[in-house]
C-alpha cells in the first residue's frame, strides 16, 4: 500500500486506483474504468479466486497504514482517506468466502478503529506470545541454522563466532513482541544485510524507517535519551486514535521502542531495542529537530569522534564539549538544571555514551558513562554551580564504585552549565584511586 500514498487527497485516490489497475493487469483480470476503485478491487478478488482450484485466494497486504501517514496533521483530509480505506478494506470482509488466508501488516495500529470497524473476523496478533518469534531471528537461530552465516561474517571481520554473534545481537537484536514471552528477535532484514555485506551498518534507514514517526518526533518536546527508560501501562501501546496517539505508542508500534521488562504491577518497561535504532533516532533528531544546522552537527560529530579515537576522551572534554554544546539552537530555552542536563546528555549520547548510567551505586547513579581506550569516565552535571561541586557529589556518592573492579582506570568528570554565559565551564577531571 506504500504505492497508494500521496501528498494530496487527489494523489491518494489516483495512486490507489493505479495500484488496483496494476494488480488486475498482473492477474489478467479486466479493469472497468466506469466503476469505482473499490468495486474493481472486489472484482479482482473474485476473479483471481475463481481461477484457482479451491475457488479462494490468499491476500497479503503490507504497509496497510501508509496512505494515512501524510495526513496526520491534516485531520479533514485524514478523515477522508480513512473513510476511503474503510470502504476499500471492507471488500475483504464482504468477500471473505473467496479468501483462504489474509495477512495485513503495518507500522502502526492507530487506523484500526476507523478503517476496520465491522471487520470482526480479523485477529490482532501483535502481542500474542504464540507469534512472538514469527517475524525475526532468535539468538538460538544464530547458533543453529544461521551459524554458518555468522561464522562467515566473523571471518570477514577477523573475529571468532562468539564475538561475531555478540556484535550482531548488539546491533540488531532486542525486539520483544509480547509481555507474556521473554523471547526476543533480531531484525531479519538488517541482520540479513549485515551477514551479506559483512558490515555493521544502519540498514533501518533504508528498509524500515517511518516518515510518519520521524515527523512526529520532530514536534514533541523530547530528545532521544528520554526514550531510553520508559514505564507505561499496556493499554498505551494499543492506542489506535490518530488524534490522541501518544508518541511512546507510535514509537513502540513502529519498532523504535521495545519491551525491556514487565513489572509485577503489569506496567511495561520500554527502551530502545538496539544500536541500529539508537543510531536512527540520533540521526533523525539531528536532521529533523536541528534541521537548520544538521550538516554542521554531523560534520562536528565526525571530527570529534576522530579526535576521540586518536587522542582519547580528555581531548573531547577539554576542547570540544563546550563547542558542541554551543551548537544547540539559541532559541532553545535553558532555564534550569533539568533542561541543561538534557542537552548535555544529548551531546554525550550523540557520541555514543551510556546516558543511563548503566550501573548504579548504593547511593545514586552517575549522569553518564563514557568509555574509551584510556579508561572509564563517570559524569556528574550541575547547573549554576561549579565543576568542583559536581566532582564532590560524584566522589561523596561513590558513583565510580561499580567500575573499580575492572582493569581500565576510572575518572570522575564534573561539568557545570553557567546560565549567565549560556555555556559549559571547563570540565574538571579527577582520577579515582583504587
């Protein structure tokens, strides 16, 4: 149904008609120019079914919701498109006797109530535990049927099977489709691309990214790190109303968030599933939210990453952090510690830092953890205070404690935002004695 999209209602109607006409030609079924698109679709179902020995047809519809994506912010047109899709898909119910099997897939569920009203023969399998592993590869399948492919990937990258599997899971695993099943799966398309090319890249942008979701992200007052640890009621993930759809629901339904855990209360813990999606959210955020300076952001980040790889994190902390923070648009208001910290953590997350703190000490959690070949850097951020006071809090609350049992040296980093200067003071770096 992606080919039935359009930027105007008239485009949508014309493209939908063109789709049905093309399908009719492929199956050598006459298309009646004097009839509606919906009637021609009905005639197509019946004609193809009558050509088979069973007198039934299999119908597969992908991206069933794509035609409405263009009109989320144009409710009058959205209503017309949904009404037309309702009349179109209704032919599936009316002609159920001619259909042996029907499978419809799409990014979101928000169209369900209006498009499919009356189609009570449909069964929603989105969170059914019996289908939790249907649409992806489990880690066990990487050990089994895909082992030869994973080994070949490892050979191309000069690593053994265990390391190759770990890297592939880090990039493409993490999709949990049911709160009643702990099974997780890898994105099959991205995993296949990586195994074929031998490269760990972001294939999501060209195969699964949703324009509708990315456009919605650009209009909410959240940054990418806000989606790393969410807790929601299960009902939130099943919201179907386009007018009130929470962005958390949209991100979950679109594959940008996944179930990380289920609390005893039944509340669901959500988070970004893997490194590929985290990369997509980062790039989307820069390109769409920081659109006026997106190329500057990408260029600056690339330069900083190169410097970090060559000279270590301390170069970034002492020379580049202030410059990166200064690229945040001037119109963004930074009026308190919470707002300043979010933009600080955004800068770190764009460089690949663990902004969740990853591990928590007995007395609290660090704001961020950043690691490189020179050691582990534990961050504490302050607003309108001083870098020294930030260091003191990190030291007093033993934020570095969870990292002291490893080999790399550990450093505390204190960062302070000065609201009068609208910028970052010089960070304070202090090694932690073991």
